[in-house]
C-alpha cells in the first residue's frame, strides 16, 4: 500500500510563497517515490524507514517542521544508504533543541543496533559564543529541557550529554567512530569545534551534516564549513531543506582528487614506514578506519593498499606488511586472501598462536603491469580480503566495538622494484 504524505507537507507549502513572488505559488515538493508509489518495493528490498510512524516526533517537537518535509526525507534516505552500504559507526547530534531530528535518528539507531549520542546545553545558546561573525545574534533556543527531549526521543540506545561543547567531548568514547553526525548549533564557534573533533572520527562513507549553512541568516555556519573544508578532499553538497543544510560524506583514505590533494607519493625502498598516527595514510585506499596512535584497522570485506610503481615495471614487486587480525574467543582463525588486479596471489592464515607477524607478498611483473593498466596511473592496488568479517559487539556483548574488523596494519616495507633500462 502506497503512503501519502500530501497532507502536512502540501498544506505547509501552500500557505507560503517565496518573497518577491507576487503571484500565487502553486508548487510543492513531492516525497521521494520510494515512500509513495514504490513503497511496497521499498519494503520488499528491506527499507528501514516507516515514514508515517517515524515522522510523528519530527513534527510534534516543532510543528513548523510540517513544512520542511524535505529535511525529514533526507535523513530517512541517508540512513537507508548507511544500512545498504554497511557503513559502520554510531550516530550523533550536536544541537538537539526540542529533539525533532533526534527522534528520527533514535528510531533508526535502534533498528540498526547503533548508539545515538545527543549533545546540547538543553538551555539555549552560550553568551560566550555570540562574538565575531555571530555578535549580532541574541540568546535563543532556551525553550527546551533535557527532560522534555528525553520523553520525546526515548532512552533506548540513546546517550544524553548535557553541557557546552567541546568541553563535553570528554564524555564521549575515546575511540568513538561515527556513521552519521548532525551539527545543528547555528554559531561559528561550536560548529568549528565540532568539525575539528568529529571529522577525523567519521568512518569512510559517513554522513557529516551541518544545518543552516545556506540560510543566509546564520553566517557563522557557512564560514565555519567553508574554512574547514577548504583543504579537504571532500566538498560540501547543499541540500534543499528549509535552512539550507549541507552534507559531506567522508572520503576513503588515499582518495586522489585533482586540485585537492597530491598523487600517491613514492615509498622509500627497503625501509619500514609506520602506520602510527596516520603515517601510511597516503598509501591507503578504501576499507580502513581513521588513523590511531598505534596504526590503523582494516574494516569491511576489503582493505586496499596503493603501491606506487615505475611507469614501465618489468620485474617483480615485493612488499612486506606487519599485520595482525581481529581474533576473538569465537573466531580463533581468520583467512585473508591477498589479491592484485582481481588475481588472488596468496591466502594468509591468522591464528591465535600466530597472529601478529610480518607477511611478505611478491607480485609478479605481469600482474603489476595489469594493475597499472587497470588503474590508468602507476599504482598497484593490493586488496586484503578477509573471508569472515564480524562485528566484535555481536560476538561479545561486553565490547562496544561496532566496526566490522579485519586486518590491522602496523608497518609497510617495499623492495625489489625493477625498471626497464635501455
């Protein structure tokens, strides 16, 4: 049965028209087709959202949201995409106000087995943030409370953190990783602090959403986002909700975008390069977590290493990796296929008795040539493919690790690269 959202959405839009328009404004925005005529197909495909149920908290907290249904549907579709792609990590909202979007995020967090963190003063703005570009703004958003939001959102799978950010960051997990972060605190200072803190903790493919960016009222939001992403590989993408949110999806490590980052640099020959604190980041492709002090975790079904090679390689390429696998009481062995240009060259066996070790792979010259031809630039893409990827929290409820862990990388060494001589 198709859903019909014409009531609240169209009623709210019919009562308003763009300023400067002196004729009737008969236009409206239709809901996405997956929630109307194709809703049964959506359900059959495993879609998460139940808009007729999930929308209640969104409009109950702030009735004006009935005219901003585009924002509601965007969250539904972003969370569907997270589920579809298996993007690991928890959810978080900074700037909760009365809990309208928090109610949507909490519903989806429960369906996906994630934790939702909600951070706010629950008392309105801080006077300390009303300076600089935001000096002309007044105190606001005090007509809420933690108790009222708690009643609306519910407590299952939800953590409430009251206070001023970034001071409250100490109450978040030190190793937190996030699939979706929604920043809705309007002002430059807290938005900038939030981007500084959460961007490195977003998993590849994670959604970072900043409200009010293109509203032309909260100029601090626009300035904070523009400054922060000026030197990043990602670009903010504008949305068409009422206050002009933007969304950024966290890029994979090692992504090369023309004009935004350099090509994969050369690796020193016969020298170990450490993965500590992101030391190997330029050579990591898809399938890795963000850098950690000790190294980096591979997540998901494939972890890519980008090995720069000469333009015309004619001899084998050999590289060594200092690695270990995520083993648990219920998973004492992990098989990892190592492939280049879709050709499996070796299968590494990790056991409790022989876990962390140096593994050496020799790539034949013809495979190196195939890899370079496929990439269309001088790089061989090596894939580590764990055969059994699990989420630790599913094996042991005592751990809160929700990433699908595979192989952990500590160091990398390349040697025996030959070049054609005349």
